[in-house]
C-alpha cells in the first residue's frame, strides 16, 4: 500500500491567516501544511481517500490524483468534510458513484451540510457529486484489504480512526479508549494526532502522542494535524527514533 499525505496541518492550516510567527513565515516547505488527509493506493490499485478537507481540490491537483474509488470519513468537522463537492470530476471521468463511509453522526452531517445533493428539487446533472452514503457497522473489506474502524475520542465526541492492514490513521484524537488498544497491535505504520506542546481538550499534545507511539510500538510513527507551534525541523530533531512529523506530499509504502 502506498500512502500520500495530502495535508498534515490543523484546522486553520499553516500559514495561519493573519499570523506573523516564525513557522508561518518559514521558508521550509515542510512548514506549509494543508488540512489533514491521506490518499491510499492499495496493492490491487483501489484508491481510498480519508476525509475531504476544504483544501481537497488543491491537494488533488498538487499531488496528481487521477481517480478515487472510496472515501472514509473520520468525523464531520469542517476541516474534514468541506471539500466533498470537489469529488465531482472523478464522478465525471470515472462515470461512477463514489461510496462514502462513516459513522451515523457523520453521515447525518453530510446530508445536512450538503443537503442539495439529496434534495429532489435540485436539478440533476453534472453539477452534483454522485455519492453513496454507507454507515460503518464493523470491519469490512476494501479491495484486497480489511478495514478496521478504530473508535477514538475527540474531546467528548466519539470519532473513528482506521486500520488498513498494518497501517493505522488516528487523527483528531485526545484519547484512545481501552477497547481500541488491541486493534493497534503489530502495526508497521502509525499516523497519530499531535497538535502542539501545550495540552488541548480535544487533541493529543506532542508529549501525549510520543507516549502513545511508544505504547503502540509501530515500526514507524508519523505525527499529523500539527499547528504552527511545531516547526518541522526543530520538532523532528527532538523526537525519539522511529517517530517523526509527517509533511504534505510525504509518500510512504507499507
């Protein structure tokens, strides 16, 4: 499986609008972070997107996405869903409906936010994304890979991470419930939320993420959803072996 990090920033992205801090002014391209998403190319050529950020159109163009077979949603916050309408070109070129999978609350939010897509009064045609919403009820298969939903807490809000084979993607989490830990055994790659140094009510701090990475024990751990308080080079230099910050455009095989 090939994983492309389309975005690794927090909800505001980096640079942050109106900010003059050293990270937002940095010349290091690793410090420029779009909203968080990954694109997975499975060994059987199935193409899976996790979350459709407000930057999705720019991400698809920048990283050369030419097809899309499935979308997995972690939750319904704006930085994870607001690019959904921009999947329309894939509908057109592929001449197919794109399945969108998430928990019940996320699917309800998609129907509410993008109500025009399912409104019978909306004129039909090429101007609408063609989507099929499917509620996740447990493990399921995508192409050649089993997908394991990993329940997480984003503050008090239950959300989903995902494990596909030996790869797990856990963004926007502040806690891993005890029942989810066994789902993370024997990972090759862990991608984990790490917002900033200071504690946050709905995200892991850097120190908390380091502790979880050590407990999971994946061969490689990449942090994502970083804010501008974590400059790339300086932060990476402080991390333990096998742990690093991801960056936009990073491609890994697992």
